[in-house]
């Protein structure tokens, strides 16, 4: 079972190794490949590559030729070292896209086209854009996943360089203080607005209650004709409209306000007397 488990670990990705090590083979092949293409152009002579660009009808063949050579050599070296990978990948991707559009696209996808084989060796056709896409995929993977270990980008990520000065720090602190003050003023204004809205709502409710009380007729509480246990305890009441004036025992009778519970017992005792 243990051997089967080990075999399954080797059959399913990722392998039991640090996942960031994937970047090392990509950096090696992409960086070395670009440097090799740039060195080959220099070895044959830059004029040869510039004449090819002129024959293709590309504008600015001299500037474009030297720019391509510099990008391939310097960019390949940066990728190989894992230094400033996103910055180096942008001009390298432009070179690849131009090569696809101007040279390799009419030849189809495959970069290896074996046409014949004889005593002189194998004969291949015109290469397609397959290799260019592989280089683009490697650059995109390095930009998204990072340069990995043993790279300059990893060192810069662990020990970032600080370009800020004391003056800039003071200005940033002052700006942060101003922002906090502005947020505090906005919060205070929002609180005042919320309290004013709450006061307006309470005033509206009070005015509505007054209007309802004005439309209610005067009423007086009296003891029910058939009192029960709840009536004798002062909790059951019947309300009849009348114009009577409040008594000494309960001066609230005859007004717009209902009689309180503690006044009902006094009123009942007064009427019985």
C-alpha cells in the first residue's frame, strides 16, 4: 500500500516538491532561447538581419533590427536571471507578435515540417508560429506565477528597496491627518442630519396624536351596571360620551385625556357614597 501511495503521488500533479520551482525550467529555456537568437543575429552580422527586414518592407528597418537584437539579448538575460520579469516580458512579447504577424502566420501552426529525407539529411519546410506561442506562454506563466527561487525578483520581494525620504513621509502623514479630519467632519454632519430627521419624525407623530385627540368626543368613566370580579378590581370600564365636568376625586373626567387606573377606584367609591 505504501508503494502504491508513492506511485499515486508521482502520478498526480503537483509533485511533492516546492511549487515555485516550476519557474526555473521556464526561465532557462525562455531566457537562453532569446539570448541564442539575438547572438545568432550578431554572429551573422546585424546588417544581414536589417537587410531581411528591408526586403520584407517593414518601416524603420535599421532601428527595428537593432531593437530586436537588444531585446532578445538583454531581455533573455533578465529572464534567465529572474530579474524584472514583467518589465522584460513586454518588449519580448512585442517581438514575438511581430514575428508571428509578418513571418510565421502564413506558414501555419506547426514549426517542424519534415518534407523529405535523403543522404544529405532531413529537409524541413517553412516554420509556423508554434514556437512563438510557446515562448509567449512561458512569459505569461512567469509574469503570473513569479520568477521563483534563485531569482533577483525573489530577493527584491523579500528585501524591498525603500525610495521614500523623510520629507515624503511627513507629507504623507500630513495628508493622512487631513483625510481623517475630513472624514470626521463628514461623520459629524451625517449624525446631525440623522438627529434632525428623527426630531422631525417625532414632531410629526405628536401632531398626529393631537389631531386624533381633538376629533374624539369627551368621555367619562363609570362603573358597569353588572360588575364582575375584573370590574371590582378597577380593570374593566365602560366609556359613555357625556359633558360632565371632572370631580374632585378625578379631575380628569370631562377632559380629552382618559382617566388613569388609580383614579377609577376613587371615582367608584365616590359614586357609591
